[in-house]
C-alpha cells in the first residue's frame, strides 16, 4: 500500500458499529475470509466521508438509510429502488424532517459517491426511447459497489479528493485486495468484472463476423444526446499518491446514457456531443491509450468508455499483476502479415498487456520465429 498519506481514521479506537456493518456488506472481498477492522481500507476510506462530511444527525440517518437501501441477499449489494418508494420510506422512518430535506439528503449522498442512480436506462440501438423523462421522480437509486462504484466516484470529485487525499489509497486498495483471490476464476468476457477492451472501427477489418456492440460508434449512437466526460479517476488518484504519469487527468473518461447525467448532476463531469466524444477517442488513439468499457449491468448495457494508459490504469494493472487477461481482453486477436511487417516495433510499444514482442509472429533479423510470453510477476 502507498505510504503517501496516513489515513485519518486508520486504527480508529471507537468505530461506529453501523459503519463496520455497512462496509462489511459492501466489500468485494471473499465473505468470511476477512475480519473487518478499522485498519481495513473499506473502513477508513468511508470513515472520512461519514465523520468529516456529515454532522452527527446526518451521519446516523445516512447509515440507517444506506442499510435499508442495500440488498439483504447474500453476495449482493446493489438493489434498485425508485425515488417515490424512498420518499415513502422517509415519511415512515424519518431520515429527515420533510420531502424537501430528504431530496437534499440523498443529493449529498450522491455527491459523496455513496449512492448511485439512473433513469431506467431507457435506450435502444437507435437512441433514447421517445417520451423518456429525466426528473427526480424518475430516478432509481442503489448502493454501489466499491469498484466499480464509490471508489471511482470519490476519486472523480476533485473537491473531495483535496480534502481527503487518502481516498486515492482507498481506490488503489479496492482494485487490488478483492481481486487477488478471484482473478484466476474470471472467464472469457470478464463476467462483468474488470474492463473490456473495445477497438475503433478503423482498426478492424469490417467483415461479417464483427458485431455492432464491438464498435465504439454503436455505443455513442445508442446514447447520443446523453454523452458526458469527466476526469480519469485512475490518473487523478495515482497523481495524488505521487505515482502518476505525465497525462493530463481531465476529460478522458466518457460517461454514456444515464451515467453521463449522473456525473453532470453530481459535479463529476459535463456534457459533450458525439463529435466531441469521437475527438477524445481519436486523441486517445494517437497517444496509444486503450478504449475500455464496463458491462456490470449485463448484456447490451455499458455506462462508460475509458481511455486507459497502461502505466496508470488500475484495471489494466490488475490483468498484469494477477496474470488474468480475461479481465480486460478484447473480442479480437491481432494478426500480422510477415510479408508486410518491417519490425518497426510500434505495436510492441503500444501493446497494453506487454503481450507483443518482436519475434512473436513478427519479422526477425534471422533464425526461426519464437513465441515468448509475458513474464509473470512472481517470476520477476
């Protein structure tokens, strides 16, 4: 773990039992294998939000509300509840004194990244479903995971990160600890875990075998009118830890659909057009960055297109640390025509997984072709 900061609530001697209960439920780590203590990043990462960003009354109300909102099913966190239902909860349980103050209350929780919402993901391949409205009463709320979820949302909030830089450590730990045991079991496609590399059409031979959902323009057209962009949580978080690269952290992560609305409404991003999104993707391509999407909500849905630098991306890092290419693989395999290859080495330089080497189906100065593999971390 980084030593850049000492988390304020690390080793807290008087923890709130409700907070311990909440983070134990949310954590991605294997249930029963980890005893939740105040030295765990799950605890001190959330403690700075509950103790320093809320007064006593709001903190207790928030802990009660989040516990009511979270799924009670085993191994499940996210459970969706429409806003009108939450209003009825408040009228019965009195998290706040009125409907108006309850709206402010959940807006604050969304600002802090402790809850997430959407508008029902009412889109088809042709765009938003006509007649869809985007008002408060149309929102559907849930408690997010740590990753992908609240860890990214906290690291996308510059004001919050400036007040609580230990949140960068929280994000880094939550992309490492939960995955060290389960990554060998991740199947092809990622099973909703990690990121999925998606290429730009110009890099693919447009044959009958390619499908729409593997083309970036498919997603941009599906969500056109609801596109946004914000800072890269990986670049900004690692910058806080003095582990950053030279990239500008701003305007790399493209939110699509309801996520674009969520980021704009909670201060994490701003709207962009289709052409502006394509310009960002082209700029990323020129820099050798990798376009990745997350499909945690199931088949046919995504919420973001990230433009990842292998030197700084927590998702690509996971694939390397645990030798799990399925965490971030594409649906395509590169082929090289030896007759045309001049061994310039550019593909070796750009390959995000370190998988390509001269001599691996590429031209060599002499001798037979060999097929070297990426050295595993435990062999280094």
